[in-house]
C-alpha cells in the first residue's frame, strides 16, 4: 500500500514537472535548481574584445552561482549557460573569448568551478551573436536533482531576458 502511494506521488510529480510552462525572468532574478541559484548580474554588449571584432555583437554576461546547500559543493563549468534568440537558435559561451576578455577585465576565470556550500561564485561569460539578434535570453543546463521534482524542473524552463 505504501509503495503504491509513493509511486503515485512520484508519477504525479513527474507529470507536473513535464507540464509546467516556460517562465521569463529579469536580470538579478534567480533561476532555482535544487539548492542552487543562478543569476545574471550584468549584461554588456561589445563590438570588440581585445583585437577581435565580433561578426555581430559580443554579449558579456556576469553570471553568478549561489550554493544554498548545507554540505554539498556545486561543480559547474563555463558551459553551464547558453543563449537562445527569438527564433530558437542557440549560442554557446566562448572560452577563448573569455581568456581574451581577461586581458582587459579582471574576473575569476577557471576551466571548472567548485562552489562550496553556502558560498557564491561568479564569472564573465562571452557569447557572440549575429547582428540581427534582437531578443537574446540566457538559459542554464544541468542534471535533474531531487529538489527539481517538486518545482516542476523549472530551471530547464526558465530564461533570463537580456534586452529591454
């Protein structure tokens, strides 16, 4: 009997998580993923990074991870976030352009991050998007974790608006 109840709750939570709608939030608002909060603190559009001219524009995003876990650290990398435009095209962070940006701005660039429990960490991500892109959004990727079951896996369905 208890097994049937537990199974019903798990199936119900799974159905709920697959049915929830996409959500749009703004800069300095958080995407919640289990015990972790992701946010965009700042967006800067640039035509040049060092001696490299963008084919369209560079979006330089100050990205923060807040680890609200009590004991567990959070491992993540520069590929945790990506941009999606108004037509659904996706753009990846350029690690090479992040290294290039380090020549003019100081920030904590690492290949991999390990944010301790109760701590936050940030970096600057660099995305190159074509000139015609007018409405880019930032989304995050990650694995399904237990805390995601109860909020409908919202971290995968939430995007941060990067334009006015």
